C-alpha cells in the first residue's frame, strides 16, 4: 500500500513537549511563523507546515476542486505521522479556517485553538473562483504585486520582513494557489462554530482589509469559550507586523492553568522580552534565587496567565499601580511591556492621564517623563 504524501513541514522544540500545530495563510509558507517560533518552541513541539503549492509542499496534494475538508485531512495525516493524537492548533487566515474545521469536526483531536486574522467565511464564492481562474491563466505575479496592500499597513510595507514574504509569495505554484482559492470559495463555518468546544483565542488586526475585524468578531460571537483580542497597527499578517503582541497573546492562551510547566517563565519572556529575563537570570545569586522563583511562579505563572483579563488590560492595570506606588524603574520596564502587549503610545498616554486624576498630578507628571523616554528613546 502506498503511503499518502505529507505536507512539507518542520518540527521544532522538545520531543516530549505538547504538540502545537501552526497553520499558514494563503500565499505564504511556514516562514510566516518565524517571529514566534523561538518563543513557542521553548515549551511546545511546534509543527509548521506549507499549504499545497506553497513552500515545499507539492501542488499535487490537492485537486482543482479542493475543499477545506481536504486541507484538514492533510493536516490530520501529518499529525498522525508524528504520533500527535491530540494537539493545540494556531492558524492564520485560511490556516485558521482549517483549525476551526478541525475543532468543530474532530473535537477529540484539538485541545486548544488560536485563530489569527481568520473568519468563518471569506468574501464571496465568485470572487474566489475568479481569483483562482486569474492565477491559473496569468500566473502569481499580479497577486504578489498587490499583496503588500492586502497584507500590511502602509508603514510596514517597505520593511525587509514584508519584502521577504512578498518574495515567498512569488514562488507559489499557481495550481496550488488556485486550488486553495476553490476551497476558500466554499468555506462557510458559521453553523459549525457552536460545535467548537476547545478554548479559543481570536486575534484580529484593526487595520486588516483582507479580513476586517467585524468578520473576526463573527468567530467570537459563535464560539462559546473564546477570547477576542484586536491589535492596533496590524493588518492581515499580524504575526509578522506585531510579532511580540501575537506571541504574548499565544503564550497567555496556551499556557493554560498556572500549574502548567514553564508557564511563568514563558509568560515573563513574552511580556518582558528575552533580554530582560536573561539578564535577570544571569544576575541571580543564591540569596536572590528564591525571590526570582517566587515572581516567576506566582506573578507570571499564577496571575499573568489567568484567562480572566487579556494582556492589554493587565498592562493598563500594572502601569496604574506602578504610578501610584512611584516605582519608576519598574514603570519603564512595564511601558516597554505594554508596547509588546499591543498598546499604542497614545493608549499609554491615556492610561497615564487617567492616573493624574486618581494618583495625583505629581505622580502622573513623573510617570509621563519616564514613559516618554521609553516611547521616544
């Protein structure tokens, strides 16, 4: 018996760690997850894969009349080949729709779900069929040329990270792309959303033109156990444009209960950054080690990982508390953390303005001076 060919994929992280499958968006390869990989692979066995005709996956894995069911079947074949009976799943756009389908139709397989810039339905079927026809007849070049407008905010379009993804897009096989367009034309998961029981994180880009936030909110309205996070200064490929904010949200979601092994360290690194945590670890002595363990386990693992508040809200509360206490060194650290968690400088300014009323004008004045050095430095 011939074995079914598998999607091209890469596996990173500890072999015995919980499996986290990462699905890409249309027109990209597994490289779209590169910004989050180092952080996610510390505590997960991450499995990134390419859509048919994208990256290293052959277009022949899909027929021209492909459906999301076919794509989900390819992902399950891959998981089975790796011995992953149960896994967490995060997907961008089409990759997210595949995750929604898996969680609704195969709930016994998906332990936790994250949907990034995704939807229950994408545009209209005729538009997707026309896009597929255009690509088959004229190739991928025209779509690659317009991708920056669909994928990124104007401020991000000229960056090296954006250009790398556009070059990736230009290498996509037209047949594989068109088959994925055919699958997208038929996607309508609205009736299936109530069947998703896995805890679900939904991330939207406020400036996403490909999947506007109102389409993403449809997911939150339909999935009972879900949390919605809307990121400012992010368009369709939020994993690339706001990498730290997405990573922090994923850590917060996938860490689970406080007793999850390594949840505290993973959250601390996601919010404060590797450089800060590495410096703190290097400076730890036998005298300070119990305190470092205390804050990692109880503050970061016990409080910051709780699902009741999102990270943006926790940053707002933390900034207010630090202003009230006059903890200026910690305030500078958490202004940086707030930026990583997706707050804009304008939103941080509003938080500090609010503290002028309830913590006092002198306290807010000092806080603005600290925050300005971080934001403008």
